[in-house]
């Protein structure tokens, strides 16, 4: 009799994945020859400070962007070998997306948003699966509401339902709790955790927040386009400790507002240590573990153009 070998399947892999933006003196190596495996049925967090390459890695792994060199495999499918039609099918059928800015269609109800990718693909809605997901997400009495009639947390739960409707091989989230208050963030993270535990969903989430990453099975740390560390089963404290070693400057404790002003010279120059502006370096979000500054506005006014176009490609291709 053959011995039973317990095998963990690889849901996706990056091989020598490199992304270079710009040219000449403006060249930025966002990812530098990354090798990275995503395990099936696991919740993986990709961590790192702003600009470390998290979004670039996720967009490449999710087949939303093309690498400069290297390749991504979804299961055994090499993304670089696919023509546009097959790429569209791969994104539509095998990948789910959750974005920071929800990216719901404002004119559609929650229910219509959730089933939109299936409608576009001309597929039938599995009503049992729909009811199950909507039930777990507590959206049952919100299905006929439009996004503007929903809280941010409810909108992101609708986006979670949409991402899982086609039973994708992998759900990718780029800072999915970045626009949420801590209670709503906890609900979304709890749902992602449950989707892994109950539905054996594979989830990859980009976050710079140790609290969010503590819901994951595995945290992979990026710095300057390299994977520099990895932890399994880490608590928030473990993650914060690792971050304080890996990213000493960006994880300095924030002094209270009063202390800040007393430490800041009144007429001093702007701090040279300030990171460049980006979608995810709001210090309140970065340092206190998930406090959102305010409710986001209507999606179309609020979403950066690049994210909007990526979201559109992910949803509507
Ligand atoms: N479209 C782009 N054009 C030029 N540079 C970019 C572009 N997108 C990202 N970058 C640069 O690549 C690096 C990694 O960015 P990104 O993947 O967005 O990091 P993160 O998500 O960790 O903040 C940064 O230096 C960023 O400025
Ligand atoms: Mg990012």
C-alpha cells in the first residue's frame, strides 16, 4: 500500500518577478526578482511600508499588470503565456479582488453588485452559495440598498461577497480595511479569516497594519522590492516586533499630539524623513492599527485613477 503523503498545494507562485517603472534617472525597481509561493487554503498577508512594492506584487500576482521580467503562475497556468482573452477569463473565473476603495457600481444595488461579475460572464448565480455568503457577511437586509445607502463597512462586505461569488482560486485584497473604522475592519478581516477556515478559500491580503496581518496564517515582509522576512502564526505583538526591526523608522511610536507640537520647532523646516505621499501612508492608519480618518466619499470621486482603472479591469474585462 502506498503511503499517504500530506501535500500542501501551491495556489500561485512568482518566479524571478521583477517590475521596473520609468526609465533613465526616474527608474524605480519596485520588485527585484521575487520568488514567492501562495499556499492553497491559507491566508497570507503581504506587509511592508509604503513604497515597498506590496501593491505591485499583488497586482502582478493577480494578473492585473505585466512584469518587466519573471513570471506568475496561477495554479499551473503561466500568466505570461496567456493572450488577452485567456487572461480575461483567468481573472474572471479564478481570481477575486477586494480593493481599498470598495469599487462598487453606485447605480446598482448591493445584490446587483455582488452578482455583477457573474452577469458579465453570462453565468448563473448559485443561489445557495449567494445566501450562504450574504448570511455570513450579515448583509441579508441590505441587499436592495445602493452603495450610498450603506456604511463603509457594509460596502466593503458587499465587495467581499462579490469577490467570493465565483468561488475563485484566490482572493486578493489590497489594503481592504484601509478605509474602514476599526469595528468594520474587524468584520471584514473576520470574514476573510472565516472564508479560509470554513470555505478553504485562499486569501492574499496586502496590508501595512500589524493588526490586520494578525488575522493571517502567514506574513511576508517586503522592503524595497525584496522579501526580507516571513512569519507564521504571528500575533500582532510578534508582527509589531518584527516591523520595528525591519522598518525602524516607519514604526516609531507616535507621540501624542501635544507632545508632537512641543517637540517640533515652531519655525522648523518640513521633516526630511516624511515619506512621499501615497494611498496608504496615512499615519493614523499606519500606526494605530486600523483607525480610518473618515468615511470615504463616493467611489468615483475618491479613487485614485490608477486604482480605478485596475478595478475596472478586474471587474469588467
Ligand atoms: N505606475 C507607477 N509608475 C512609477 N512608479 C511606480 C508606479 N507604481 C508604483 N511605483 C513605485 O514603485 C514602488 C512600489 O510601489 P507600490 O507597489 O505601490 O508600493 P506599496 O504598495 O508597498 O506602497 C514605489 O517606489 C512607487 O513609487
Ligand atoms: Mg500599495
